[in-house]
C-alpha cells in the first residue's frame, strides 16, 4: 500500500515538473499579450477608430442628420390611410352615413325614422393627402437644422483633432515618465553605491554617522521618487488605453522617443494669424442656426398655405367598397394674434442669436490667447532645453571631480550627494523641457490645424 502511494506521488511530481514550463510559458504569453508596442502614428490611427468620444460625436452627427431629414416634410406630401367601423343610432350620423353610402330612399325622410332611427353601421376606408405649399417659418427652420448639421460635422472634426492632441500628450507622457524612471534608476544605483561606501567607511571609523545617514537618506529619497514615477507611469498607461478604446490592463509601449525639431518652422509674428479651426467653424455654424431660427420666429407671422385631398369609401357591410367620394381643397391659415405668444418666441430667438454671437466672440479671443500661450510655452521650453543641457554638462563635470576627491578623502559626503542631486534634477528638467517643447508644438498644430513638420 505504501509502495502504491509512493509510486503515485512520484508520478504526480514528474507531471508537475513537466507542466510547470508550460504554465510559465502561458503566463509569459499572457503578459506579452497585454503589452502593445505602438508608434505615435499607429496610436493615433487606433484612437480615430476606437475612441469613445469620437464615437459619441459621430452619433451626434447621425442624430442631427436624422433631424434634418425630418424637415423634408416642408416640401414632400403626407399620405395617410384609415379604416373606421362605426355603429350608432344618432339621428344626424345615421342619415349622414346613408348619404355617404348612397342608399337614401324616400322612406328615410319619414320624421319618425329621422328622429328615432334604429342602430346603423358604417364601414369607411379613407385615403388622405396633404401637400405643404407655403410655410416660410418651416423653411427657415430647415435651414437652421442644416446649419446645426454642419456644426455637428465640424464638431466631429474638432473632436478628432482634440483626440489626436490627447494621444500625443499621453504618448509623450509615457516617454517622459519612462525616461524619468531611467534617470532615477541611475541616480538610485549611484546613491546605493555611495551608501555602501559610506557604510564601509563608517564601520571602519573613517566616516561620521551623520554622513552615513545622509547617504542613506539620499538613497531612500531616490527610491521614493522612483516609486512615485512608476505610479504616475501606470496612471498614464491606463489613460492612454482609454483613449485608444482599450481595457485599462493593456500596456502601451512607445516605440519612438522625444526629439527636438530643428528649424524656424513656426511663425514668430502671431498678430496676423487667424484661428480658424474646426471648433471655431462649429460655433460659426451654430450662430447661423440661431440667426435662421430668429428669422423663422419672425416668419411665423406670415400666413401658411397647404393643399389637401381625400378619397373615401363607405359601405354598410364590412370590407365593402360600393360608395365612394373625394374632396380636394386648399387651406390658408393666418394667426393674426396669439396673445403675444409669437412675439415672445421672436424675442426668445433673438436673445439666443445674440448669445450665440457673444459665445463666438468669446471663443475666438480664447483661441487666440491659447495660441499665444502655446507659443510662449514653446519659447520657454527652447530656452529651458539650452539651459538644462548646459547644466547637465557642468553637473556631470562637478560630480566627476567631487567623486575623485571623495575617494581620496578630500570631499564630504553631503557635498557629493548635493552634486548628485543637482545632476539628477538637471536631467529631469531636461526631459520635462523636451516634453513641454513637443506638447507646445502639438498645441499649436491643433489650434491652427497645421502640420509644422511638413
């Protein structure tokens, strides 16, 4: 019995040894599947296809297009069919139904039958046509909806431009945090080496406890900053996945790096630049829509003319179509006074129009301010890049000198750590300046709808 148990146990262990590599391989494949390496252009293409904001903007366009299609009723006829079955002993209706059925006889004029008829049934089928002819207010409303459709299309384009900008922002943020982590990892590695040296010197009695603790505190600070950067990187990963319409567990790995484009490709004089992007055009179309709605409210004082016609069958039996009749005509309706209801609508539409004009002017000033702000940010980033590059060179030289002096016992630990801190800060500032430089260009390209790289 013990032999059987031992044999089964051995077989189980052997199977587990064979299965473990397979499980590890499957786990590795799962981890690889959650990593997606993308270039900036590839990320933008995925976002344009799967971004939720773009989907919602497209649905708004479909909704507005459906509303515009409803306004075809201003020109097209309306057709209707109805079938009625009625049973009544009302004197007037009974005599009228007999007339429609063309079955009136001499005895139907008997006063006793006219005043107190028996229950009578009528089955009628009716085809009805209504043709709009002159409705000026509805025609202006159709034009307003057309402007709203144009605005929705422009808003869709503006949403796409904004999504492109957001993708660039998150893509560059991924590179930024990745490079920050690399800087902090190098700084942490150096800090750990200094801490180990300080610990050895302290144990040998060549270094004070204060200097050793300073080295340890610097190492902990670098480790804390690295953990914080890794957390920020994870947050940006999730935001990037959401922009691409993916699950937050999908990790996007950039295949490009931040670079600095050389050349005076951006105009320095912004006084003559006109901001005419999709958002400004969308608001312009909204202003046109409000203007046409204001005219529609004024045109509501004019008369309306419509044509109508019907063809009707009446029979005392269900499904019968013996007697028929038709009627055609024209209708003119003029609401001369409606208790100031129409006048109030005119005032309301005029207020909406003026509000839309004010919003358009405000938006234009805001766009111009954002262009100037992006340009100032670009100039600042360029200067910051030059300063940080020079600062990195000087800090590297300072660290090199202080390290040599520290190894010879001629430099304090705190001074060396201070130099290392300045070098790490200079490298982090350089990466941040490069990020701001690229994002300033991205902001200008979005606001001006221009590609400065081409």
